[in-house]
C-alpha cells in the first residue's frame, strides 16, 4: 500500500562483455525523498548504478537511472540477486537482478558452467596424476575390486553386467580396451592382470524369473558382459589408461579409472533382461568376502519403498562385507529430483549421488532464415550437414486419436506417418514422456529424419542410436516454434556436435540423482557424497551391438549418465584411500570423504542442484558435498564406527534379536531399543528429523593428523534452531587420540517445520577443516507428514 517508488519501462545498450539497462522510477511516497542504491551482486558479474542517489521534491517526481552489468567469468550460468533503493526511513524498494553470463548467444540452459578443478578428474572419470595419487597407485596387485552390473543408467535404464560363478572369460571374447590381459612390461612389480577372477550367478534368477534364453545371442551364460554397463562401471573404477579414447570421435582424450593399477574381481548377478535375483546378489556378496576383496562397487539397488533393511538383501550382504572391513560403495538411485527417493541407505554403505562435469557437446541448429540456436547432442553426421530439412511440431502432425499432451511429447504411436516422413520433428518433454529415446523411436517409426527434443534444463545428454537427436531447453524450442509459425516453409539443419571443455561451471547435482531424506531411516543422512555421473566416457563391451541397423561398428567406449557412473568414481578413490590407510575401517574412509568434500567450485560459487527449478544444493542432494580426493587423503579427524555401533543402530530401529542375529551372523541381544541409538550413531553428520524443544547428541572423533593438534568448533546454524557444542575446543597429543563432544539443538519454532541445514566445523587453524552437515526439522507432533 506504500511502495515508495514505482518503475516505468526502460531501454538497454549492449556491448560485447557488458550491458547497460535503464529504468525509470516515480516517487509515490513523501514529496521530499532521497533514495540511495545498494546492490547485492549476482555471482559471475559486476554491477554499477548511475546515479547512485535519487533526490525527489515537489517538481522532480520521476527520475531515470542506469545499471551496467559486466561479466567477470568465461562461463554460462543463471544467477539472481537484488538491487535495493532505500530512503533511510521505512521505504526499501527492491527489484531482482537475474543474470546469465554466456559465451555464445542462444546456448540452452542445459549447457552452462565451467571447468572442474576440485576435485581433479582427467577427462570425465579419472583422478589427476598428482604426485600423491601416483604414489598411492604404487600398490600393484594387492587390491581386488568387485564391480557390480548396473541398474542405474539414466538414458534407457539398461541392465547388464561384466561379472561373474564360473571363473574366467570365454576363450574367444575380446577384452575391452581398459582391461589388458597382460600387465604393462615397464611395470617393475606388475600385478597378475587386470581381471583376476570372475563369477556369474544364475540359479536365483531362474528360480525367480524362469529359464534364461541365450539362443538369440543377446546374453551369455558366463561372466561376459552382454550389454556394456558392467564394463563401463568397472573401467571407471579401475580401468587402465587408454589414449585417444572417444565416443564416435567425441570427448576424445586419455581415459583411465580412479585406481588404474588395481585388479578387478567381477561378479555377474544381473542379466540383459533386466532381472536381478536377491538370492544371487547375496551369494555374490558372500563369495566376494571369502575371495578377500578390499572394495565392493555396487551400481544397483532396490527401488523404494522398503519397509525394513531385512527386505533388502543388498543391505544384508553389505553388512557382512563391512563387518570384515570391506568398504561398500553403492548408487543413490535415479529417481530425482524428487525427495525421499534415495536408496541404499544403510549407514554401513557409502551412497553416491551424481553430479555434472565441465564438458559439453554443443550442436548448432540453423534455421532457414539463417538464425542459429544451440542444443546438445551426440551427433557425428548421419545426415547431409549441408542440407536443410522441413521441420514440424509433433502436436501439429498428431494422429487423430492422440491427445494434445502425448502428441507434443511424441509418445509412441502419436504421430501421423504421412506428415512426419522425411522431416525433423520437434517434441516436448512431459510428465508422461521424460525420455528422448522413446521420442526418437516414435519419430523413427514414422520415417522422420531427425528429432529436436525440448527438455527441462539439465546437462545430461541422452543418446539415441538410429536418428540424430538434439536436446534443447524450452526457451530454445519456443524460439524454433516462433520461427516455424512465421515461415511458410520452415527448414532446419544440424551441424556436427563439438566437444567443449571449460565453458560450463561444475559440478551441479544431476536432475535424475535421487534425493534424501531416507524414507527408511531419516536420522541417517543419505546420500553420503556426490561424484561425476553425467556424460561419463568409459569402456563399453564390444559384445553389445548398440545400433539395430548395424551402421555403427561395435564400440569400445561410450558416454553414459546415472548414479551407476558416479558410484565407481568413488570406488576408485576408496581404493586409493585403502592403499594409504590399510587399517582404516569403512566408516573411517567414509568419514574422510564426507568431511573434506567440496560445497563450492573454484569460483567460490555454491553448488547448484538441477531440478524444477534449479536451486542451491543441500545435504539431501549431495550429502557431505562433491568428492575431493586430494583433501580426503588428509582429513585431520575421522568419525569412526564398527559392527557394535551398527548393531546398536538396528536395535534402535526396533528390530528384534533374532532378526539382527540373522543379519550379523552373531548372537545379538538388544538390552534397550531406545531411539537415542539412531541420533547418536557416530556418523559424520547429524540429522534430527523431529526436534521438539531440545536434543543433545554425542559424537567421537579420532585424530589422524599431526599428533599435537588443537581443534576449535565453529557452527553454521540451521534456521529455526540454536546449536551449542561442548567442549568447543579439542586438544590432541601423544596420549589423547580420541575425544568425545556433545551438540545440543534447541528449537526456536513451535510449528510443524521443514528441514533446515547447517554445518559443524572443527578447525585446527592450519589446513584442516573437518566439516559435517547438520540437518534439523522442528516438529510439534511425532511422525507428522511433510505433505
């Protein structure tokens, strides 16, 4: 009712790296008023206001000012902050500033941001060869890594495995490029080979799903990988270096796994049909434990919901492994960006979300009026790049019985073959149609020659063999529709895809990556960590033919996205940590990863989470943050746990003695089933799903840094609560290596609240900053739905 100032329309002047816009304000407050500008600057830009003071009186009621924006970064990003004018009394007139810095005009939103240097990954999947990492890789032969087949690949949810019951590969099968059958001759102490053992499991599958058909040559009754995902995940974790690796010429460079000198033992429990038997999975876990593996990398899991941990044999098998000191790394799932969808949530598992990298695949779309927009694709030229093709909108060429939404999204059977033949079709992502692959098959079925697929902004470039498919966001797609409506004969052509590095800021949490909180145990923060899982280049089994018309030869490398791809990134890093700290427990290794993870990129911008819309990422998106392998090598303090801690946790979950004994394979007796075991589990995070008035939790830290160290607590408090730490200083010496502290949370709200986030830091004043997430939800009533 009393705005002070109102805005009229303005104009703008554009220069190459700056933009000046003008605005006009009219004083509707006190006649004699003076307003002073204050700017909260968008990240990646500088902002100047001229004049910075506006003086109004009885004759001057309207004034004009200019705002000049200058880009301070060579990347593409959406940012938004505010400009405020105040009269020093009670008027504060605020307008939002929304800035997107670009290098090329009309770059869609799913192609923005910049190089990832922390953590350091070469190409898409490997660690930087710093001296420390090179030294850690000097443990040839001792590491046996179990790599599981993948259920979590975003493009088409393919299910398969390179893994293994009978040992060894079939005599005539080809080893993919990352898996040489003989060690490098220059290695002074060579390991016995990359793949030192393989088993495969079929009895549980056939008991559950029926006899597996192998007569069509699609699957093999052996450890051999029939589809490619087992090969992809294995090479990401521990593949040997390969020069000039690429996917049809894209993303060319050196590809190597996180722990390239590690050996692999593989266990195949999933099959090309998509079926995986829980009985087979548990048998594989137990065999891997008996075989003496050091790290288990498991890119699969059961979809939520699960009523108990005992419904999930992966949780039981991973418990057996963790009890033997074997670190188990699992995928978080691909059901994002929706909350409460994260899987593999047992506290003894390292659960990995997926994030983006700094590589993009821009593909130009030229319209008949010679204007160009840019999408992303994996298009290397199966059309005449100099030829324009007619373009049509899926909704305009729909079959008679197709509804509007399904036609615009090109659902199966919705397009008229006569109107689509020989044309490029533009389709829109919808709730019913999230897959470019399905839209591409629809267009192919009516003999269309190409697809433009408008999707919610994301950097995940999905690929479809058989037809050129360019991904754009809704803004670009709308500009194409505007051109089509204005032209009597709308035409477009595609240019070949380029590989561009360093023009999009990363990491961002991927759109598809499953989010917390855990629906099974909300007091356990999940996921634990995020790692690269978008557009990852890695080895691919040549046994699998990706192209139904056989026009593309078998691949040795392929680009895939999913938490299946992020999981083995962390598995490779865990292998390196195990090499340096061979006596550390799985909990200690997980602690080192979480407490040293990155929350910001090298430009000091907070990590963003892809979604609808994008937002600032929080621990339910990425756990402790984006994995930082170099810092994880020197964490300073660790939050450690053992089997007894997990047993207390299960008691707190309310499981009875016989159930827990069957999981742990030891006689267990729960004296108390208090839920205090849940919040007091010594995790490198504190999650309180129901804070009423106050709650005190305890944690124990072990010094693994300099012997004589003093750490001081610092708290970034979650909104709606107060946090106290006692003691606030921890002093370690030659005799005091482990110390306990308490954290007290008090609610400032008497409402059914939402989750809020903060952090607890322990700092030694040198270079160790040990950070854990604090997650608090204030409540009045227990078990009150967030709906």
